[in-house]
C-alpha cells in the first residue's frame, strides 16, 4: 500500500526526525518511513479520521 508523502508531513515527520527515528529503530529511513505510515494508517482506521486527517489515497 503506497501512502503519499504529504501524510507524513501531516504527521509532523520531517526527514530529519525520520532519520533519528530510523536510527532508534535500527533501520534505514525508508523502512522506518513505511513502518510509521503503516502504524499511522492502522491508527486512522481504528479511530476514524480527525479534522485535517483526510489525505488523498490514504483512507482505504
């Protein structure tokens, strides 16, 4: 499942933050990014989108 990058921006994840998170997880930034997106997606599905949380192509 591909998630547009702007959903990450909405998450407040800058690339720098991502790299830091990636180091913490011991992964590459790209892998961390997909992991974070997946987590965000499942969170969205559970709670339903809040205001400003509707991204094109994010909600299945």
